[in-house]
C-alpha cells in the first residue's frame, strides 16, 4: 500500500513559526504580517537560485512542516468550471512565466478567449476555465490566476482525487498549499464534496508567509503581457482542511470575500492539494 504521509524529521530544517496561518470567518479582513515562513523546496532548472527564475519554471518538490513531517506527493487540479466575473477587461488574467517549459507560457486575459477582446462573453468564461486548469494542473508554481479588479469573481476547481485530512483535529500539516503574489490580498475558499455541494464552513485566508529556505519571485508584466523590470515575492500558506469543518474534499469554490472591509480582494492565487492521509476517513463533516 502506498504511504501518503512521510514522517521524516529534518534536524537541519530552517526554523519556522506555526505552519498554519490565521483563517477567519466570512466577515474577516486585515493585512499581511509578512514575518513567519513556510518551508517549500523547489527546483529551478534555469538557475542555481530560485530568485533568478521569475520568468521560468519553479517546480514544486516537497514541503517540510513544523513538526518535521515531509510531504512530497501532491494533488493537482483536474478540472475548472463555473467561472464568474463582473469586472472590466484587462483585469482577470492567467499568467505562466514566458520562459516556462511546463504549462502554457504567456499572459492570457479572459476577454481574449473567444477571439473578440472587446467584451467578456459566456464563451470567454467557459474557455477561461480551461486556461486556469492549464495553470493549475502541474508542479510549476510560476503559473497562477492574476486578478487586478476588486469586482466579484468566482470559480470552482475539481482535484484529481479526494483530498483527505490526516487528522480531524487541527495540526501542523496542511492539506492545501495556497500561494498568493505579494501576500497582500485575501481569498475565500469553500469546500465541496463529490456531488458538487458546498460542505462545512467557508475559510478566508488573509495572512501569508514567506517561502523558505529560498524566497520565491514571479515576474511583472505590462497590460499586453510584455515582461517588465522587477518582480513580486511569491508567498504561501498551508491550510489544514479541518478549518473547513470537514475531513475530506473533492473541490474548492474560490471567490472574492464579501464584507471584506478595506482588505485587498484582488488575490493572485495558485492552489495545490497535499497528500497527507494514510487511509480514507468515514465522516465528511464533523461538529
């Protein structure tokens, strides 16, 4: 039987704070603290240091959690659907570094999908779902949803297999890795079961951590997708799915939080599942 959780202590691992960031109810809001770190190891074929890979592949290898557990098996997106967006053109994009060999390189705006960039059609939204999928179904972290509008948006991501909690209680091991460019925005996540029903309670992520032992960076791009000088730091958080009040999930609804106050809701995100559970759990939701 394949062991889905590896418990390998790393004595020389970088000292880090609590791996699980604060998650808040739906009316949450706030600012990024920026102090703690999360230990995520990557491979950057282009460069000796990840800091030079802002336009290139940043390939996820493994995560070391606070208790020394190492996770090196991941669950990627298998489908994206039900895209909603009420904002202007040029503000909802998918970006994959232009020099990447994994994924679909380039800057892709939602309004361009149907060949008519003058407006956002229902066909644009349907085709954009596939664009998100092509950024989220592999190990290259330099591929993400780029949002530059505070307008309503939402989409559902279906994972390639069920994501299961390793424990029904809160612990240091996350079953979701959530990345955000700059770590200054908030995002709402809702768990869904195999029938497509929302289960448990929503989680809003608003506190992000710097990646260790090497910081990660992604590129800056003009409105037409041309690379610009400089870069943005890529931040992340591990989320224990017990925060949703569930022990397993198959899909996530990703959206703009309501009642977010002055918080920045223009989240630039990438979400990956983590294999941690050794066997399926019986219950879907617990009190």
